[in-house]
C-alpha cells in the first residue's frame, strides 16, 4: 500500500529494522545507492531477523533511477526543514515516504524538487537535530496506515 524510500542509508541496523517494518506492514522498501554497507552485512541481517525473505526490497542506483523505475503516486520528503507535521499529511495508497541518510538527512539537491506540500516533519523539541531513522520511518508509516484503518493488518497477533 505504501513505499518507504531510503536515500543513501548509512547504518545497517537501521535499514534492517526498516526492512522488518516493511515486511510486517506489506510495504515496499526502496534503497537508493550508494549504501553505507553491504546487504549481506551481519548487523543488517541481525536487525532484520528472518524478515528479509518476506520483505519487498528494490534497489536503485540513483534517485533519478528510482523515479524512473518506481513512478510513485506521490513522494513525500521527510525533513527537519519542513513546516508541516506528518499528521497533517493526507496520505493516499501508493504514496512513497522518502528519508535521507542518518548523518545529514536529504540533501538540498533532492529537497529542492519538493514543494512545501510534499515535505513533512515529525515534531520534536527544537534542540533535537533528528530522530533515529528507523523510529522516524515507523512513526510516519504507521500514521499513513492509521489514516486508512491499517488495511491488511491485524491487531489480534494471528
């Protein structure tokens, strides 16, 4: 229903956690190279547990390659520089949630392609630079799923 796009992720356990999150929510994970690790990295595998085989993961050499291959319905850039909270976004099926690398977020060259309406931030105290990437993805993705009644997901644990 939704796509998670990681632009040049750097930390294997974060990507492993996000891979597990995507597998558990039937979301597609897109990884834009270069990655700061190998997909065979033991830390990534440990964080993703046995969910790698269930995860729908697509790799793209560049951001432009992603845009050409995936043709997302709408792409929403998550950045600390946005003025609109993630809860103010009306998510639609097929939307893609874009996150930048852990060290410095999305570069201006990528952000400049997005209008203010297509940017969102997760509220936090002003002194905080950012949340952990896997936490930020979980917050944003579950808000999008919540808005649609958690389609295909169950609360019973079965």
